[in-house]
C-alpha cells in the first residue's frame, strides 16, 4: 500500500529497483531532490497544470498524474503560470484532436518566452503513430510524450525529462501489466472513480478505443475492494466503477468472476453509500446483473446503455452484435424489473451508409425507451478503423439527421424526467452552484441533477430534496 512506502527513506545511492511500484517510488524520491533544487533557486514550488480531454477514464488517469506531481512537490495551478503543462488527450472523435492542436498552437509563444517550462502530452491520441509524427514536425517544442500503457511510469519519465532539450517519446504498443498502489489525488473528497478494467475487445467498427487502449485486462477483485475500502476510510461515499465494457469484467482473470459478483462484494463494504458504474455493453448485460441491481441498496438507479443506432442493419455494420429488437427487449426488461431506474445512452448519427430511414429507427428507439438523457454524436471517421473505409454520408444529410435526433432526445427526456416532479429523493451534494452561490448542486441516485438553496457545508452529504421544477434534464428543488 502506498501509504506504507516511506518516500523520505529510500536509498538513492542504490540503483533503481526493477519491481513496480517500488521503482516509481524510487523515482518519486529522485524527483523530490530535483524539486528541492528548484525551490532553492526560485524561492517557490513549481506549478503544474493538467488539462483533461475525453471520458471518465481519462479523468481518473489525470488524478493519478496529479497524485504523482503533488507527491514530488508540484503545486497545481493555471496554465499561464505553470512550469509544467500537461494535456491528457482523447481521440474518440476528431474534434477532441483538433482542440489539442489548437491549444498546442497557442503554447508556441509561451514556450518561446519561457524555454525552461515543460510541455507534456499523454492519453489516447498519443497511441497513434500519425499523431506522433505530426507533433514531431509541427510542434517540436513539446518536451514529453507518453501513452496510455505506461502512465504508471510517469515519475520515471518526469525524472528523465530534467536537463534534456530534445523530445522524450515513450509510447508502448500494449502491455498486460497493471501497476497498483501509486499515489492518486482525487478531484472530489467524497466521490471517486475506480478502474476495474482497462482496454476493450469489442472492435465496434467506428471506434478507435481498442487500438489505443489495448485488449481487455481486469484488475484482481481483491485489489479493487481494497482500493474501495481505503477510499471509504478516507471519506468517499460514492464510487464509480470504470471500464469500457464493465459487463465483461473478470473473464480474463485467473479465477474468473462476473461483474455482478464483484458488485455484490463492493456492496458489502461498510460506510460506502452509493455505487455507480460505466459503461455497459448491451450484448453482455446479464440477468444476474439486473437481479443484483434490483436487490441492492447501494447501486444507483441509473444505467448507461449505449445503443449507438436504432437500425439493425446499421448495428450490424457497426459490429455491435445485437439487433434493434434485442436492445428494446433488454431495455424493457430492465424498466420492468427496476421501475425507478433512469436509462441513458450514446447515439451516433451519420455512420457510413446510414439513410434517413435508418435514422427513423433510431428515433423510434428513443421514443420507445424514453431515455432520461442521451449523448448524441456525429460520426467521426477514425483512421485505421473498418468504418473509415466504408462509404461516408454527405455532411448536409448528417446535419439534418442529427438535428432530428437531438430534438427527439430533448422532448422525450423532458417528458420522462418530469415524471419525478413532486417526489422527495436523496441527493449527494457535489458543489456550490456555478451560476448562483446561494444554491448547491446535488446528484440523485438516478444521476439527475438538482439545484437547491444551501451552502458549501453541505458538500459531500446525502440529503433529502423535494423536486419542485423540472427544467429538461435537471430540477430545481428545496431541502426537506
Ligand atoms: N464517432 C462518433 N462517436 C463515437 N463514439 C465512439 N467512436 C465514435 C466515432 N468514431 C461514441 C460512442 C461511444 C462514445 C463514448 O463515443 O457513442 O459510446
Ligand atoms: Fe469502442 Fe465499442 Fe469498445 Fe465501446 S465497446 S470502447 S464503442 S469498441
């Protein structure tokens, strides 16, 4: 356990250990020496700034990076003043890539003015050889590039970076190793994401994730449970179990274990109040899981169940391995078994070959399932995926289809969410409202947000709130 490794008493005269995480703790201690030298020279601690793009996995990875930065002596601050700027990138859709290039362009002048400052890039985009090539040629001022498989080596890379002028690139093609017990700095004291597995084996034909995150690897249940226990002892009341496809958790373990069974074990941890998880692939969602959710006191009444498209023909081309009818039957079963559950989804519009009639099928699914919320994306062509080689849909058609889907989502969600009006439900208070400091924002078990009068002292507490006014995807309410 990392608390038990005393970074101040590591013998730095010895060569670095070969075992992990000991090796990284050795480099953390080495980095601390570098930071002391910085402090002596500049009379202050160095400042680091991490910008995170993309999903919850990346958010969790950034917490790991921040944990190491803080342990070695960095303070976390704003980009303009930072001695070390890090972009944790996403490549699921091209617009995230473009944003990173935009930000890098802006950083050119910053680097010219402060040549001592360092810039690092990591995350999914860096697993693409063409991206590395582009950065080498167009943004040669970047100091460090590393990928998703060797994130745990961050302390070692940080150490290697000092005193170097050339670009340090360390990207691995893939690895089975999962390194446990490195420091993590949580964004919220009362809730936390927890990786239960890494990678994806599904190869949906549009998706780049299996190429950049590698094959599925599950963490040992005991490591996960220990992490949850430790978090709960540290004040966490809500956990989010993270994986690209949590429903296939545990299949590749030495002693295979189903996701439903893992949930039963997590449920037993005293002091933990709420359990969430993301993401569920419909093809792997078991009756056992529905049963566990139904019986559970702690598993939140929310299931994110990406449908992607409503047309069985398109679903087949997407390699999703279910039909429209199978998906609808599953959604109906879940709603029947757990009546107060909120269902949310992801939808892609404009997949190659998708016609206006196909989009009608998607709209039909939205109307029938009545999602509480849906994330709608325009298809983005990802180099190297099978769909990239298929015939693409003209932009104007995609735009028109997208607008229709979005309108349907908005109107059905509003109707569905408004069903909770007048109910009293428990909300975990997450923060003071961004726009109105007299209000706080809480999350209901079903993932719907509610804003109500309160102050910062409520943050982290679960309180009863009356849901007074429905505003589409969220509520205004008051404490009861
Ligand atoms: N284009 C558009 N959306 C995509 N997603 C994944 N790949 C693509 C792509 N190439 C969406 C899917 C997935 C979500 C995380 O991102 O809907 O569920
Ligand atoms: Fe991508 Fe499909 Fe894996 Fe999700 S399940 S990460 S959409 S390949």
